[in-house]
C-alpha cells in the first residue's frame, strides 16, 4: 500500500515507528513522510530524524522536550508542524472525534496553550517550525465542520505568519445504502474556499486516508453456518469476524453485503452476519440484506473495507488473518499472504 501511494505521487502519514519502518522499506522517500502521534517515543523520534522525514507533527510539550534532548545529541533540526486542537466537535463517533478541547491530541487553541507552544517552538534551536496542523476527526460527512475548524484556526494561522497549514483528513465515505459522501475533490473545494474565505494565505495541505482507500477493497468470507430462529432472526456465520474487521464492534459501523455469484440479485432477506469468535458481540452486519437463496458454502462479500480493516486486524481466538489480493484489469496478485497456524506460534519462545 505504501509503495502504491508513493507511485501515485502522494505523500504518506506514518503514525508510529512501525509505520515509518514499513514506508521506508517500501522505498518511499523520507522527505515525503509525515510523522504523527500523541506519544512518539524518543526512539521513534530518533529514527524519524535520522531518516530525514519531511515533517514531524509535534503534539505536546513533552515531545518538544524529547526533540530538544535529541538535538543536544546530534544537532539535527527537523522541520515541524504543531498540532493544534481547534475546539470544534465534528459530528462523528466519539472514538474518532479529535478536534474538541477534551482530546488527547495537540495543543489547545482556546486556552492559549497553542500560543505558548508556537512561541516555544519558534525559539527552540531543536526544531524548524514551518506550520500548523489540525485534524478534527474521521468519517466526517459534513463540510461545515471542516469550514468551522478552518474559521476557528484562521486568526491563529494569520497571527503566526507560518507558511504551512495542514487541515488533516477525515472526509467520510459511504458504507451503507442512503449514505452520501462528498468526493475528495468536492471536499477539497469546500476546504479551499473555507480557507480563502478565512483569509488563509499559508500553503494548505491535507491528509485524507479513508476516502482514498476504503472503497478500493472488499472482504470475502465463506458462509459456514446458518441458524434460523423463527420470529427472532437468522444468524449467518462466516469464517472471519471482529478479527479482520473490528469496526462494527468498536463503533457500531454498518456495512452492506452481496454474493459475488449474484452481485445484482434482489436482496429481500434480512439476516445478521456474524463472525466465528467467542462473543455474541462479534457482529459484522446487523441487518444484512441478502438474496433469498443464500446458503452454506456461499462466498459473501462486504464492500468498502479498504480502510481500518486489515490494519486493525488481530489474531483474536488465534484466527489467522486473511490474505490481501490486489486486482486490476482482470489480473490478481497476492500481496499479503494468508497467515498459517504456524505463524501464530512465530513469536513464542
Ligand atoms: C492526523 C491524522 N491525519 C489523517 C488521518 C486520516 O483520517 P481519515 O482516514 O479519516 O481520512 C488520521 C486518522 O486517524 C489522523 O489521525
């Protein structure tokens, strides 16, 4: 995925030393990487500085302390943005809402903490402060929240005189029928006009993630058990579940389903698609519309699983993770192999 994004000319956010390692191993030029995180370790900062990442998005005074210690060791001066919490509550699930004052991320704008951070970073020999950053949350549908965040931060951007502003990511995607999401271009146009209206002259960058990749993937399962509870519901059990897609359990997220053998078939039957894990909460699709003839052995697909699926996967119940296959123009290419039972023992000593 990192190599693909790079080939497409995008820059990449990395949110941990592990993601940094993967991006560098994929051949992504370090200057095209942006390091994020509310608790970057000294080791992670050391690796990012040594690699020469394009930007470090500084999240706290403790992080500035660490950067100053590292500067004393080797004299490197990374280009940084400061992450500001603009005090805007985006209408999305609280677990992925990040722009409000009550957040573990960033320097708070409303209390003056962000002012003090800019002052400190400007005066510090350990960093080259080139701009500001904000990210109000993920799966945000309403352009007005982005505009509100831009408006909230605009006077601060102007007062700082800094040449860069990252508006983060978070543009929502449609998962289920009836949801309507803006395209990236529509979102970008809304953000650009909000910036223009707010008089922002800094170079504006953005970090859409989900909107780039979510729709690019589908997950395929095999139906193993169908339990019909007359008058209650029908459970359709598949050979995966919360280990390959924890989003429904974490956020109550919805998905659609279809049968690849009959993708355009009518879907008059309502069932609950569940995984194979040892929890009743292991639900993938609560009210799935499926064809009337769905049967054991069918392949069942959930679309729009390209974001926060594979990357959030686990081996809960020692269920091996599925492979990842890239498909283009009728060709299929295995890019992450299926895990084996032996893989589950790989780290045990
Ligand atoms: C700082 C930052 N930027 C961008 C993103 C991407 O968000 P999304 O995938 O919702 O576009 C995230 C997601 O967590 C983030 O934390």
